[in-house]
C-alpha cells in the first residue's frame, strides 16, 4: 500500500498552511480595529461620516470576495505607475540581527488587502450589533454623570459590546481562514493552491485535498477552543465581580 503522501508533498502543504495562517492572522488583525472604527463611524453624529461608513459596508458586503481580490490584483496593478509595480514585485529584505523580514509578493499583498477590506465590513457589523445590544439607558446615565461621549464609549459601552460581539467575531475569524482559500485565484501559494499543485503532480487527489481539509479543520478548531476559553474566563471574572 502506498504511503499517504511523500515528504516533499507534505512539505508543500505545510508551507501552504503556514501562508494561510499568516494571511488570515494579518487580515484579522487589521480588520478588527478597522471594523471597530467603522462601527463607531456608523453611529457618528455627523451624517456624512455615518453615510460613508454605511456605503462602505453596503459595497463590500454585497460584492463577491473573488471579484474584490481580482480588482486588487489586476485592477490596482493596471492603474499604479510601473515604477511602483516594479518595486512591489522585487524581493526586499531587512535584517534585524538573526531575524530577516521579507517584503511579501504582490499576490500576497493584494490578497491581504482584499481580505482585510472585505472582512472589515463584516466585523464592523458585529461590533455595531454589540454596541446596539447595550441599553441606551446606560449611555444616558453616563451622560447624566458628566461623562464625555468618548469616556462613555470606552468605559460603559465598549466592554459590554465586546462581550456581546465575541461569539460572532470568532465566527468571522473562522470565515477569514476559509475565505483565504479564494486568494489562490490570484496566485497566492496558500493551502488550497498548494493542494492543487500536489494533486496536479502526484495525481493523489484524495490525499492532497483530504490533508488540506484536515489542516483547515484544525485551524477552525483552535479558534473555537479559544472562544470557549474566552467565554469561561469571562464567566469566572463576572462571578468574582458579583462575589
């Protein structure tokens, strides 16, 4: 009986899995504060800011991610000056002692920007739902105590909104991992792309995509476990506060 996959092909899949995790983590790390800023903008007293934020959500939530990725890769590349594109496509590295930081390829950069912009719209809606889940009476009470709008948002609304929005946010982080597979369409060497390469060369379709599926499930399982631990820690903190 043949082995599941040769070490060379497993190394390809591991490399693709690393790219998937890196791309997903970078997109989630950028989309989270941007999403929060978007949610705050949706509640701004300035109607122009609120409408602009609502338009952003409408555009990015209602257009396919694949189209957005193709726009960032092909569309932006067509309008950027050739000198910029040459610089983006050249390998850059900065040595910081034993650590070497390398500039990502334009494919990876475009995938990161596309995933971040897309995910920001969804995370912003989760934060907005969490903020709206906090009773308006608490904001009014904070204002009656002389607290500024910023202080009310930071100390009264945000802690409760974050607790409400945590489970949906975890779901969005899972979606980031799964949505990263679409970046294979612009040539990003993530897990789906590498599994396709393994299948093309080895003709072991079941093994290649089966291994990729296991990697995806493991990544999602880690997020789910982190969510459970977060919720348990929050419950313990709440019980200690009531004691």
